[in-house]
C-alpha cells in the first residue's frame, strides 16, 4: 500500500510529493492530464513572491515580512487568515534553497515585468521548467506518477481517508476504474475554474440578463474541474470562500478558451485608459502598481456589458509593458480606432477628450506612484495619467481570464481537511484547492506560487509523518 497518495500534478502537489518522499514515505502521484499537459496552472507561471530582509541573489533591496503582509492585506481587503498568511510569508524567505536542491533555477525580473525586481524571483525557463525539474527529482526519489488518472471520489470513514476511485484513460480513449488505497492522501488538484457549468452557476445572470461566465476565458489547465471539491462539499467538509472570487485578470479577448497562459495577459492598462462596450471608462487605471492591481481587472471587465473592455494607449506607451501575444489594433486617429473597435465614435471621442482635458501635467515615472493624475474626472486616474494624443493609437480587447477559483477546503497550518471543525487525521489539502484560506479576494503577483509551495511542503511533511507513524505502530 502507498504511504502518501498525492492527487494533482502541479506545484503544490509536487512539493507535497517531494517532501513526503524526503521524509521516507512511499509516494504516488495521480495526475488527471496526459504527460504533455502535466503541471496544471503551474506550468503557466513565471515567478514566486518572496520576503527577504536584504538583497538575495536575484532579488534586489529588501522586502520585509510586514511589507509583504500589508500588500496581501490591501489586495484581500482583510479577507485572509493572518496566522496562515504570515506562515506563508515567513517560509518564502528560505524555501528557495529547497527548490534549488530540486533543480529549480532563478533569474532576475524579466524586462517588461513591472515593479517585481524587489519582490518576485523568476523561474529560469518559466513555470514549465520548474515543473519539469520537480518531476525529474520525483523520478530520482522513486515517486510513481500516473497520468490520465482522474480521481472522481474518495472513500472516507468519519473524515478519515481510505481510498480514491481512479478513472484511467488510455491512448485510445478507453477507460478503466480502480480504487487505490493509501495511508494518507494530499489533495492538490486545483479549483473549479475549468468547470464552465459551475462558473455559470456561481455567477448567474447580471442585471442585463447576461450569463457573465459564458464570456470567461480560462488562462490555465482545462483539467481543473473541481470534481473532488464538489464531492467533499457533499461529504460535509468545511468550506471557505466565495465561489465568484478568483484570480481573474484582464486578458486578450482573442485568447483561446483554455491554456492561454501568461502571454495573453494585458499589461498596458495602467499606461492608458480602459473603456467598455458603451465607450465609457469604469475604473481608475492608475490606482496602484500593476502587480498589486492586475488581478482586479478581470473581475472589473466581468461586470461590464458583454464582459468586454478595451485598453487604449498611444505611441508614448509602446515599449513600456509586456505586450499580448496578439497584435494590437492600430489606427492613425482615435475616431478611426473607435470605428475598428465597433464602438460609438461620438461617445468614444467624448470619453477620450474628457480624459485628455482632465490630465494634470506632472513628472511621469512608471516606476513610482508619480504625480501625473486627472482632475475633476470620474472615475479619476490617480497616477500615470498622460494625454492620449500621439499617433498611432492602439487598442487591445479585454476579456475576463480566470486563473484559479478561491472557493476551497478550510484548513489550518497542518493542512488537514476539516469536517465540522474537526481536522481529518490523514487527509490534507494544498495549493489552489485551499488557497481561499489566505486569499479571500484579490491577488498580488506571485503569491499563488508562494501559497502552493508552503502548503505543499507542509502537507507532504505531515502526510509522511502520519503514514510512517501508522506503519511503526503496526
């Protein structure tokens, strides 16, 4: 019998598996995707947010625990567990040594990634390289990995895990089922962001009668269906979070339905204005540094008619942001741009003229919260407000891009799944399936990987200890 069964194949799952194996446990990973698509959303990531009290190889200056905590507090609006959040933050100061041991390499903040040189360590080769490094390490540690292995339900007795029902799919699409027993189990199988019916159910219809979620795009894995989350909700597991809250960013509306990844994200927002289908602005584009605000824009666009927006910039912004993988829509005049976007030209020009007239000239500096702002305009643009008047003009269409959902399993620092307030003795959770304990809403760049790494390692360590203690007592 396996000591530790890990369900999932992304960052949190691999951290759990590696820690459990290092602890002396026999470990098996069940990954629902084919091998080529392994890694879940982690394969699309770029970096991890880390505290550090002094310069640290690829990280410049310092980023203290308190500053990290205040950044998290601000984006979540206080909807976070401070005890768990601070454990995550403190661990981030040291866990990169462990990651390096397992083959992960880092590089400084990449060009075009705004305001992250001090706070985020970038993976050399991106998230896919991180995932591949962990799988290589797993192989060396003797961890068994099964792909195309979807877990549909668990056998539980009084909150205690006994076995997982696994549906295996072969290359011909044929399936077979089996129950796999294990002494302990770690759930690290993501949220429900790829379950479009569940998203539709959660978001419902807006005031216009639109089913908002029908226009959402999924930035990451199509395999995160939330099947075990739904199953455990039915089994009475304690749940935390709002089903409509998610890491949801504004991405290029031309992105694919699934797996668009980081290259479809739009980082031009703070350098211009964003209008909706009615050619009206609807939020402050310069509210704060982009890594602290980019993850609110998906939700903002989701609340607009037809769930679409348009990022408008002029030539002054070119070269200052990481562009979408898709070409911008270009025009020599603003009215021509409105026509290409099929927006009401008169209304669009009113919006743009009002914005340009409200811009107060200052000292533009995109690396600080500068003094370029609007006056007498609602909504205001509080930083980086410059007139949009130098052709050519450019636009990117925006849709809500869901990365992962925050509804999840309530847990504690042991990562145990709780049933009616009682922690399971051998069922643990890590990563997106429990991230709502720290992220009630909002997001700041790289913190998802920080949460997954901390809780993955915690889950693996606790699961191994429980399994080995059980073996010793026989």
